[in-house]
C-alpha cells in the first residue's frame, strides 16, 4: 500500500533582494524574485529521501499563494514530488496564519488518505512558525516541531525525531499520521534534475479556491476573517560601532572592561 506524504510549501520573496516602503512601512514585492521557502525545501527533501528508500511513496505539495506560485510547485515536482496543488483565490488574499491554516487544512481533508504531513518550521517572510502547528490542531494530528533528525521504521508506522530546543534536544517517537515541521539542520535539499524539469512541465497543477475547499470566504479565510494583521514592517536601526579591548592577557582585558563599564555607569 502506498505511503502518502503531503508537503506544505510557500513561495516567498528572496530576502536578499527585499526592500521596505519608507512611507507605507510594507514589504515591496514588485520586482523581487520569488523562491521556495528555505525550511519548506528541507521538508520536501526529507519526504524525497523517504521516496528514495520506499519507491511506492507518493508526495503531494500544497501551496497557497498567487497564480505565479505554480512555478514553485513545478520546481518541487522537478525535484521529485509527484504532484502539486495550488490554493489561489482572491477570497484567500490577506489571510493571516489562522486563516491560512484553515485553507490548507481544508485542502488536506479534500486530498485525504495521507500518512505524513511535512512543513517547514516557518516562512522567511513571516517568521511566525504558527501555520504548521495550527494545521495539525485542525486535523487533530500529533505534531513535532523543530525537527533536526528523522528516522522512520521499516513499516512506516513510527517515526523517531530529534527536536531542537534552546539548550539541547528532545528525542520523540510519534506514530503516523502526524505533522512534522523541519529546520535547515535536517538535511541539504537536492537540486532539480533535467529529466524532472521536463516531466514537471507536462503536469497539470489544479487550482482550488474557497469554493473548492468548502470554506466560508467571509468567516474562515481572507483579510476580513483574519484576527491578526501586520501593523508595519521596518528595518531595525543599525547598532553603534563596537569597541575592541586589546590586552596581553584575559585578566588585563577583564580589568579594562570593568573600568570602562564603571566609567559609563553600566555597573
């Protein structure tokens, strides 16, 4: 019996190119190249590694975004995913994490028959790390976040992961179906293959809107249904120039630092 994996991925602006409107205090997305979100690429790679080991694995990538997000889904299929589904509709525009998770969880329910859901820890254009856990809650699935190591048993019923903490890690065993969110330490994403690019270009990518998802466009998705919104985006003010203390020994450096801090009334 096939092992079905759903990967949640997002097309995001390349943060190396992004700028902020000085008047509106919002991100300037026009003219900024879009890329596959970094953590989502790690999630996809781990799914592809399972497929490498168990060829009967089927991988579906779901993304919510504008029509051009199809390009990212083609990239995911060129890497080895079997199919992509795009959630795109004006009714979905402006969704916060709660509304986004409503749409994605509805899409996953429509697909059905899944054994594992992978997502990145967070998107680089939001950094909330909320969508993955919210999807798990709405699907009533066990979840493990911040996954840095992954092992699945031969029956593909139990998964052992290392979950990163601020001061160490946890080793957790979880049964499928479940939701996992990946971090960059989990793996190194592969490149697209030439054959994969040709095959992916031939595939149709279905586009689902609020109607196909069966969600209430006024109460469950979109800007008006979102309980949170971004007040403003800004570039942090640059920090002052640092001070280098030069000394022959650590004790001498510590003494100079102590004198300097006392002079500034820090201590």
